[in-house]
C-alpha cells in the first residue's frame, strides 16, 4: 500500500477543518441568519480539536467531539468515515443545542456538504440515521430538521439537495414520540418534495398561450424540454431570459431544435403577464397556468421563482427546481449538445417512479382565478367569533424607498385563537423575497411571526406577495401577505 496515501496522525483532515471554519460563515451568515461573530468562528475552528463529549461548556456554546480518523485509513475513505461518525458524540438530551443556532449549524455545515459528495444512497442513509437516533428526543429531531431544511432546501443554499432532506422528513414523520401537531408541517413539506423527483414522469399541464390557444406540456416535441416557471418582472427570471439564449452551452441545442423552452406563469396577474409577452426570448413557448394556491394540491412544488425543470424526450425529470448556474453546469458536464442520442432519465436514475399519465394533465378551470381570490378573501374575512380564529396583526408592509442592492426585513405577527395554529408553508412570487416561518405549532392564544426579507435587485416600484398556509382546528386556509416599496 502506498504510504503517501495514508494519514500519519489522527488530526481532522485539513480540508474538512478548513470547511468547518469557512462554511460556518454561510451557516450563520447566509440568508436569514445573523452574521457569524469572531468568537463563533473561533469556537467553530476549535471544534476540530478533541473534546470530552458533546457537552455544554460553562458560559459558552455547546461543543461536539469531532471523530478522529484512523491513521491507516486511505484518503478515499476519510470523507466517508467522518460523515458516518460525525455525530457519534452528539448528546440529544443537551438542551443547549436547541437554543444555540450558531453552534449547531457550524457543525452541521461541513457534514451537510460532505453528504452531497457521497453516493446518493449513502448520503440518504446517514441523513435518516441522524434523526432516527433521536427518536426519544423529538425537540432535538425538530431542531436538526430545521438545520437540514435550511441547508438542503433553501433556494439560495449552495448545498441544496432535496434527496437528502427527504429521508430526514420521513424519519421525523415516523418518529414515535413526536407530537402529531409537530408532524403536520414536515408531512406537508414531504408531500411537496415527493412531486416530480428526478427519474419520475413529470406532471402534465394544460396551459394557455398569449394567443389564447391551449397546449399541453406533453405535446412538446424535443429531446429535452426546459420548463421555467417564472414571474413577470422578477430579476432572477430576467437573468435566465437574457443569458440562456446566448449561452454557448444552450445555443446549439436551441438552434438544432433538440431543446425547447416552455416558460409558464403560474399566478393570476394576467395583465402583468401579457404586458411582458413581447419581451420574452424568440422561439420560447410562453404560457399561463394558474396553479392552486394550496401547494399540497398543486402538481408542482415551487418554493421560489424562477423554478427550472429539465425533462427528457418522454417527459421524465432529469433535473428538478435547479438554479440557472446548476443547470448550465450540468448540461455542460453531460455534453448534451455533443451527445449522439438523447439522454434519458431512465439511464440516469433507473426505473421511473409512478406518476400521472399524459392523459391526466392538470388544467385550471376558467373560473380558477376568481375562485382562488374568493377563497383568500374568505380566509381573511373577520370571523363572527374572533377569539376562535387566528389573526394577523397586519397583512401589508410598505418598505418605502430602498437603495438598489440593499435588503430590508419586516415581520408579520400572527396570534392563534382558541385552536393551535401550524404554519405549513410560506411561498413568495420572486426569489428576491424570502420568508422564515415558525417551526413549532402556536398554542391557543400564543403569538409568533413570519419574517420576510426583500432584496432590492431592480429599480422601480415593487409589490411582492407571500402566501401562507395555516392548519387550524383540523382545517387548512391560505392568507396573503404583501410587501411593497420603491427601489432607487
């Protein structure tokens, strides 16, 4: 055996130790997280040193003992060993982990990245095991789920990977000690993530073009179909619209007809959609399909816009809800333009999971827009018995004038009525607007808040909506929150 490929000591591998410090900055300074202090960075770097166990240090953050890599272990196995044993010394009963977001996420960061570099089945098994080990401590399971959701679900996370979040959610939902109310939100998110996974047949859609003609997604004839769900005026959507046609990766595929782009607006402001039709790239198919505001009933899960799905010739999913840079890098790596035959999902993912047939295409009824608006109005209308219903302390916020490039934050207070309230989801209509929701149920009469952050990416007036789904007394309802202002 080549001794140069073996470790000569038991220290944490240098690359992983560096990740622990550098990536902790993302864990605690990324979207929705406070900036990581110098002290926290110091704590994170010291975490690579051996500790007695997972324990709370008096007057400081809880610490986790990082596993020592056996000295004779080959380099190729070091990452697997660390990922497997990273949490061996985690004390699930130590309540300090529940309160210290900085500490837990500093340790979660390198592990989350490591799992994305392992074979999918291995990463999924390790993600599930982390939750199952805590079956007797549901509060810690929910805390770990919060970290997993942030790293593997947040639209701006560089580690985004729903296939790793899936086993975490499944383990939380199956946890024997978990309160049924605490399971509602994970169950709802799990149902959304299971839709249109890579390898599955994509849900078919019937959409309306600018001319009023109705078309089906499955009628698109091409080796590859890129479905872009977008919002008119969304800066990130505009970036895709301007860069994709000129990309050296996509231009040959578009010119040959092997790639077709179907851009779909899934909301109800038809005036805004029609006003931008002439500005959409030439050759794209542009349509409107009103997806249900109830995300559980929607055939597609759209956590933010734009949302990009790449389908193969048979309309099976190759890539699900990826960023543009991820899409371009993947297409370049697969050399789709130079490939002789079309790449198929079956060749990448094996047998496809069961999914709706082409004949079961989703089509919103003509009155869907009016019905959706009526449903929201009904959900927000004053109740005859106000004390029994949850109440928003406000539903609109005006940020005023914001300089270009800056971010503003506001909160929308929510008070539970006589029944507990579970915030199931909060979906925005643009990636410039992000929301954090309460992770635990609100007890009767309790208050909490939805935090909304807006990043000024484009000059001019803006009005962004946030649709919040609540579970109250065995029923679900949707409320609409609004932020508006002007970017100078």
